[in-house]
């Protein structure tokens, strides 16, 4: 809408110089209820003469000679053209626009009405985003758009969010879409990881400043971004002012958050009981009684840990000690408006959110000024300016044992968290061997980790009107993002033991984007033509620094200056560049036949010397059947369009120098510098290519039900595949002295197909003056299949690729779970059993010898179908919204099970279900016998794989909108909102929504102590005048 | 107007298609492969990279010293790492991370060495004539050592079937320069031993006698050759090589602890050098896993080592003599190199404290020190001569004299040797002497990565498992079974 108004303004302004007054027409513009509309635009058709209506909806316009028709427009209303017919007063009543069909959709270097679209673009508006109490805007998009699967990779405050548009196509390149905020592609930013999938690099984007988010799904929509568009493109447009209409808005909400679930683990007595049970079994296997250990003394051949005295164990509920009910609030204020030459939007937002893990907190300060200025008839300039800062007081992530939430689940329950004086206690229990230092509570109190992201987004533009039909626009934008993380671990923490440790990292990211393009827009009779031709260049430069040290004199000292020993320091830098030349031509005939061509010619520094540039074309067509005479006047079908597109896009999200044969340094020894071969050269390396077909039917029935039924088929070929090389090649990919190398050759080989149906329906089920019930539903299917892979070893067969517990195999879903099948417990002896395969490859004998059992395709991280549905009920000013999100048919591998559900084979605390372990008296169970220090069923197997289908009441909102004029010029909405209130699932882990992996990766659904989402209840208001 | 349009259009076209140079970016912390391996300095730097790989915690940095003792009867794993639980229980599977780490980092060392060896003849600068032989010697040393370390885990113990027992692939050409078969099959145990001997023999001739702590010398190469001969049961060869080392520039430290705490001690023949920069992580170093203050002591001294090792060093007669004089004997290896001074307490087991740099994980990892060769020669002499050998007893007594201290009833120090040293008469036959040497070796070298290999060598059950049994031969990592169809898995996996 804003784009349309901007364009209108431009037209009005550019041609005003040629007008001279002949007669004056005045009047009032009002809505259906007779209230005057302020800020409606009135212009004389075919001229540049125009103005905005005043507070009472009145206007008075001098109409130049030849001016015969007035055009009235206003956001959310149908445009009207009224013949003057010599009148001096023209009053107009505006009716509501068709919000769906006349909605303006941002398309990347331009915009289009939904009615005219021939591509697949989903739009989520400000109303659906702004009051949702999530810290990241992606969270507010969850479940809203068919075919877009959004999962937070952890419930940790500020965690990264996976966005998957139409499945997963890439095994080794990123699967995240390209984000473009107000025209600037925002990529190259990494979150920081602390033993987990890392933080969200987009955390500084403030949801309340967003006017709309467009998700570009098919090739016709995305091809304009060429070589990095095949994962879809997310266009974020921030709010702008409207000339002639001043508005101030104040928004607030505040509330509480809790974990949606916590582990149900053993208390002190239960722990002692299972420990002793496990110890006896272990001793029995060696032919003696555990209780005889010490009397046998040195006569035994082994020693172990102490038996625990049952009935006398203390108990600390660590999970309870490290979690809290967090408080969160957000307040924002904005002012917008302008006149015929200037429009502005300025806003400020403050957010303060506690996590449910004690001591975690996220604060965000965000400011924005979006200003447009008409300089003269030909030139309009503008700027968006968005400084922001996020302070994330965090703890280690889920995969790090120093993470309080993880450690709280694992640590000895049978010790006291504090001593009699209330001081932290670090007393080791009798069996306290082989444990990390520190306690969960000690880590909370002694760890001080702060991540600060300071971000400046700026984009400037100039629009030059070259002729009535031709505009040139130049945009120069930059994103400067500074990520600084400082950490201090006290001497009594797991990571700081025994003398304190500290570290600091800094990532400075500068992203410069310069785009220049022409837009041509003209109607010749029944022919409409719209063309865009341009070029964009982007360069991203990253500088990283890190230091760590230890040996502190005092735990109160917080910075590295006080560390006696600097143990590591580093600095690195990297850069990449993209160049994009693009053309888009939209043609329409008689408003019903729509045709579009998009092509982009893209280059990147990342590709091999032989393949720097590629061409990405797409064509699309639409037929608005409802415009045809045979459907005119048909009351049932008010709108009907079929459309289709076919095109190619690319994926270039690989390492900046992945095509090069390199030796890496930092392979130091005895204080001397060293290098090793780290990658092998591939001068032919290029982008992945996705060829996508998209077909859809859009309809509106009885003016009540509208929807889209679509089908897509994406074939991704020339995968950027890290073809595993045998470890015997010795390629040293990692400088780590504890991680092992993973030699690969990045090649363009392999292909993946994603296909599915997407259905979106919205219906006004009841629509009366006082009461309405609206239901909107979206559902999408994903049919994913790996269609080819590399034949690496020359045996004529494509080779499987295994990553962790997941497999890439031709004919299977990408990243299907590949695990030994758990066969339960041998009733005779408590052994865990696993299935072997018989000669035909079918399930064979159960065996206790894990090594001889066979792995099978055991599940899929892809849902069969997923989506969301919203019920909205309104009664007068009262509004109740219930938004459900669901996913059906996907599995999650609970890797944490090997620690917390290993039937006490180590010192870790256990899930309470482990109490049901096999004993000679309890032989019918699926929990193997507890045997201390002995693996019995805790190998990777389907024992830890679970169906993660769920239905979740994602948000429920009760709001009251005060009727217009009740509060004078003030409009007010008050609301209460709950998030993640109810979850229906058979999944026994903490959260079926968890993805557990870093945002770009193809793998998902392998979780390790992933923290669950929070349940929040907030109340707030939106006040405007 | 027309002109403006023309200029803008012109500028756009130039910008769009004429600026390919804009896409030229260069890496900042890596160099292209064709820009290195060119000069003597390049090769010296590459060599450091190879040592760094050898020093990896899954290789010489920790695993080679730790795993042989917990597979065998010296240590028990009490920590939470599932991978080491399985190592200790002789129950690794092909996905085990320690198995993968040993294989992967061994071949990393081998490829690093191969690149140097293939490049060295192409270097033609002023320094190569002087430095070249040493560089070649160090590369061959690292390759030979890596093969020897790997063959002892991935192949059956050396014996009569070694010519057909599979070990690891034999790769002597570099991956990057296109010379290597990237999908090699496994070579035999015998072939890998032969390659190790060949590399180390050549290396010995090229290496200097001293080269800085942590770097290969001719003595280090000789030490490897001695142990290879010893491991193969070629005792005469082992005996003579050990004798050369004993005659070399090494001396026992005054106390056992000094070898571990003083990095410039007199006893070290070869160690990998660790600084606080090398292994700043928590997981994976020797002190992390062994020291009670590391992670609480994942590795405990087994009751068997306490009872049948430390507890059996003093014979009944020796103890009676000491008691008669009111003298108390202390084994410094127990009192200074274990937690709680080696006294067994009810709070759990005892931890070894040979590695105490648990703060910065900067303990050097021991590969060879003089005491090992005193005991090697002693054992080899007895095996070759099959008699109670006086020279062997003298060598054994050197180690005991260093280890034990004695105090009289008043607390004054007296000569421990009087009480703990053996005499020929203490042994009825050669086997009894052998038993005493092997016992001393077990205690002296505990947690330095020898016990499993010793039991394999002498054919004694490893915690109840017969030597050469499937469970004692590590599997080929599943990662490479999956990536290389030329590889055949070991039986039992």
C-alpha cells in the first residue's frame, strides 16, 4: 500500500507544474457510516493535480482545464473514479477494498497487486506480527504461511530460527532463505554458538517496526535474486509514514514466561536406589556382591564407586533451582505522517525479557527513522535509518554441560545445593567420580556471559522520473553489525574451574549493497506493460577477533585484563561479493491474461574460476477467469485465477573460498606456526540449480471464502555436495586439537526433489453486524526425495552419505534417520536387544550384540503435512483469536537419551522412567537392566527416536477494540495473549518443535538437551491517535 | 533528459558487465596450495603442521597414552564419555569417536608427511642442502611412527599370520598432488610394520641427535625401532638397540616425578610438546581425564594395578628385611604420582597424577623415556639368554633404586636399594625374573600407553580377553567403511 501511495505522490508532484486553475471542486470523502476520512487522496485524472482530505474528510481542489474525472483513494478502500460533470461539489462515500485481491505485494525491486500476481508470494502483515510476544520476527511467522516450516532450534532466549521454504534441497549449502530488509540483502552474519546451534543473527530486527513480510516461494518470484534464491526469499518492509495523515501510536505489553516442560528426573532417594541397583548388577557380572567391595579391599580385581546409603540421601531439585518465571515487557512509540512532499515514520522500542533459565535476559533497543522527500518534480529521495542494540545475557547452550539447564538434568540429585550457611556447596557425593567440576547452581551464579549486537541498517535511495513512464532508482545501503561477546566463568564453575576463566569474541560485519534499476510502466489500450531492468552489487566483509585467558586472583574480576594467563587469541577475516543483473517484464492483456518473464545474470566470488557467472530465468502466466464474460455477474465465484510458473534459481551459500585448494594455518606446535592441507581445489565449482514448477488456483467464493490451492515441484541439481573423502586421505579440515577431521571434496553432484501441495483457505463463516467468525487454515505437504548422489568410489552406485544418525541416500528422504532398530529387553537377562537384518534385508533376529545389528531407515525429520489454523471471533469490540500450529509425521532423535535415559550406565542422573529397568522381578519392560559403567541399550538406536507430531495452541488472544469516537480521537485496543498454552503430542521429550541444529543445516530433528519453548502470558494495549 | 538517460544507462551497463574484478576476493588465513611447499621455510612450516597433527588429543596428545591402559588392566574408566566407556569395556563399535580419531589423525600425519616428502626434491633454494636431510628425516619419522601406532590398534598382534592379517591402508603418496589412490584397501600387518621400520631406519640416519623438546631426533627414531623389534618379538634386535639408547645421552631423573614436571629433564627421549595454546579445551587431554581435579578423575587406577602391581613390588623377603631393621619403604611412584599418596580411601579409587596440568592442559605427552629401555633391555636379555641374567637384574635395579625411598625408625633417610634391589638368588629361574621385570614395567610405565601392547606381545589375556580376539582389534571407522568400498571390516563388527 505504501508503495502505491508513494507512486501516486510522485505522479501528483511531477506533473503539477503544468497545471493551472480553471475551476474549483470541493466536497467530503466519508466511509460507509458517514464519518469523514482524513488523509484520502483526491486527484484529477490525467494530471498531477491532487491533495489529501483534512480531518473532517473535506477537500477543495482547483481543477485544470480538461480535468473531467476525480480519482479518490485511501488505504483499505476501493479506488473510485467520479466524473465532475461541471459540479462544484463532489461528495464520495468510499467502500472497503477487497483486502486480499487489492493488497500490494512487495516483489523485490518493485511491487504488484495480488490480483495481478503470477507467482507464489505469501504476505504476513503487521497486525499478525506486532503483538506476538516473541523476540524474533520469524517466531511470529510460525504456522502462518503454507509450505514454510519455521522452527526455533532451541527455546533458549535469542536462539536461531530455521525457516524452510518448501522443504530442504541442499545437503551442504545453507537451507535458510535469503533475507532482504528494505532492499538490503542481509546475509553473511553468523550467530555465536556456545556448545549449541547458536544465536539468531537477525535478533536486532524489531517486529513492531515491520509493515509486512513477503515470503517469495516460487521461481518466478525469486529468480530476480538469482544465484541465492532457491531457498526462497524473505522480504521485510518496514513501516513508512503517510502524507497528510499524522498518527501517533503507543504499544505496550508485559507478562510472564515459563518453560513449557522440564525433565522428570530422579530425586535423591530414587537416584541412590537405581545407583545401587546398577552397582549390584555390575558386581554380579563379576561374580561378587557389591556390598563386599570394601571388606574385600585389595583382593578384588576392580574398584568402583561407593554404594549409596538409601533412606538418608539429601535432594536438590536442580532444574527447579536453575529455572524461574521470567518477566517480559515491550514498549514502543511511533509517530508518522507528512505532507504532500515529505513523509516520515519514526519510532523507538524497548524490550526486556527474562528467560526461564535463571540469569538469562534479553534487552533490545531499537530506533527507526524512515523519511521520504520529494525534492522536485523529477527527484524523490529517501532514507531508512535503523540503529539497534541487543544485549543478551546468556548461559552456555544445550550441548555444553556447563549449560545450567543441561547440567541441571544430569547432575547428582543427592547432594545439597547450598550448605547450612546458605553458601553454594560443591561437596562431592560418595560416588562423585568422573564428573565435571561445578554445580548447576554454581554455574548460574558464577557464569557471566553477555552477547551484545549493535546494528546499524541504513538505506538511501533516489528516484528519478525520467519520463511519464520511466523511472530510475538508485539504492545505496549498508548493514554494519558488530557482535561482541564477553564471558567470565568463576573459579567454582565447570568451565572456570579451578582458577577462573574468561573469553571475548568480536565479529564485525560490514555489508554494502548498491542497486540501480529502471522501472517502466505503461498501458497501451488493453495492453499493460511493466518492466524492471537493473543491477546490484553486494560485498560483505567480516573481521573476527577472539581472546581467552584464565588464572584470576578473585572471582569478582570480570575481564581479561585480570587474567594472568592468556591461553588463546586469534583474528581472522573473510569477504565475498555478489553481482546481480536483472530484468523483469510483466505484461497483461485486458486485465485477464497475465504474462511475466524474469531473468537474472549473477556472479559470485565464491564460485570456481571457471564458473563465475550464471543465468537464472523464469516465466510465469496467469489467467483471471473471473474477468471473462461467462463469469461476469456470477455471484458464487467472485474471483478466479489460475497461474503457473517455471524457472531456475541458485544456491550459493557455501564457504567463501570453498572452490580453492588451500592450506590452512594455525596448525601450530611448540610455539611455531604450521600449516596443513585443508581443502582440495574445484575450479568448476558453481551454484546449485533449482528448477521449480508452480501451479495454483486462486479463488474467492460468495465474497466470503477465499483461498489458494497450489502445487510445486522443485528439482535441485548440481548439489553443492561435500563428498566424503576417506579419512585415509588425511585432508586436515579442522584446526581443533580435540575434534577429528572430516575430509570432503565440495563438488556439484547429486539432486533432490521437493514437491507438495499448499492450500490456504480463509472463510467468514459468520458475518453479521455484531458477530463474526473467521477461520483461516493452511496446510502443506512435503514430498522430499534424494534423486541422485555422487558415485565416489567408482563402483557404479551412488554412495550414501552419513552424518551423525542421518543418511543421504538415493530414493530416501534427505536426512532420513538411519539407526539400528531397538528390539526391547531380553526378559531372561535384562540385555538390550537390537534387530539384525536377515538375508532378504528384512527384520531378522534380535541380538544383544549391537555391533552385529544393522541400521535401517527408521524415520524422517520431514512432516507429512504441517501448517496452522486461526479462528477469530468478534463480537462488537471483543475479539478472540486462537491460532493453532501443527506438524504431523516427523520424527525427532533424542540424542540426550544416551545420557539421561541410559539406565544408569554412568554417574549422570536419569529420567524417572529408568526406575522401570529390568530386574529379575521386573522382567517385562522396555528399559534394559541397569548396569553401572556398562553400556546396555544406550547405543544409538531407535530407542531414542520418537514421533514428534504435535498440535499446539500457539497463540490465544482476547482483545477489546474500543469503538471509534468512544475515546474521542484515540483508538485503543487492549488485549491478553497466551503463547504455547497447550500442546497435544505423544513426544516424550521436552518440545516437539525443537530442531536442534544450526540454522542453515540440512539435518534437523537430532536434539541434545534442547531447551523447550517458553509459555508466555502477556497483557497489553495499542493506543493510537 | 535524453542525455541523462543515456549516461545512466551507460553507467549501468559498465557497472553490470565490466566489473568482473569486483568479484575477486582472497582468503586471509589460508594460502593456495600452489603457493606453498616451494621453499625450505615452507617445508619447515609444513613439518610443524605434521607435528601438530601427531599431537592431536585423539593421537599422541592423549589417546595413545590413555587407551592402552584402560583397555587393559591398569585403569578403569569411571567417566561419562560413552566412547571411553566402550574403550575400557573392550566394546567399541565402528562409530566410536576414539576409534575414528586415531584413524583420522594418523592418516592426517601421514598425508602431511607425504606432501613434504614429495615436495622436497622440487625445492631449490640456498637452505635446502643443509636443512633438507633433517626435514626428510622428520617427515619419515612421523610417518613411520604413525603407522606403528595405528597398526597396533587396527591389526592383530604381530605374529605368524601377520602377512595376511589386515591392518590399515598403506598410503605413501600425497592426496593433494594427485598421486595417491584415494580409495586404498588395507595392507597387511606385516606390510605396515615393514613400512614403519623402513621409514624410521631412514629417518634415524638423517636426523640430528638433538632437535629441541618435542621434535624428532635420531635417538627418537632408534627408540621407535627398538620398540618395534620388541613388539615383534625380535628380542636380540630390541636388546641391542636398547643398549645403544642406554649408552646414549640420557639419564634417569632423581625422582620419578621429575620426568613429568620438568620439561627439560634428562630422561626424555621423545615427547609431544604441549603448551597452554595447544589444548585449551576441557575435553581430551591427559590431565583432563586422569587428574582428580581435571574432571573428577575419569580414569582410576584399577584395583588390579594397586593389588597386583604396586602391592606386589616388594617381595616377602624384602619386606621382612626392612621390617627387621625398623625401616619403612615408600614407592615414590605411588606417593608422588597418585592421588591421596596412593592410600586407598573409601571415597573411591585412586587417580594417577603423572599429568597435573589440568588448568591449561599443557602436560607434554610421554612417548619414550630412558626407564622404558632399561626394562626393555632387561627383558630382552632374559628372553634371548633364557637364564637369570645379572645384567638384566642390574638394569631392573636401576629403576627400583630410583623409585623407592626408605626411612629408619627415627625418620632418617636410609639407602632403599639395600632393601628393594634384587639379587640373582631371588629368582629360581628365568621366568621368575621375567615376571619381576614385566611387573616393574607395568608399574613404572603405567598410564603411558604400554600395558595393552605388552600383554599383546607376551600373549597374556587382556582383562580376561584372549589377545588377538575380535574385541581387542579396533574396527575400521564406519565413516571410512561408508566412504571407501575397498575397505573390509574386521571380524566381529
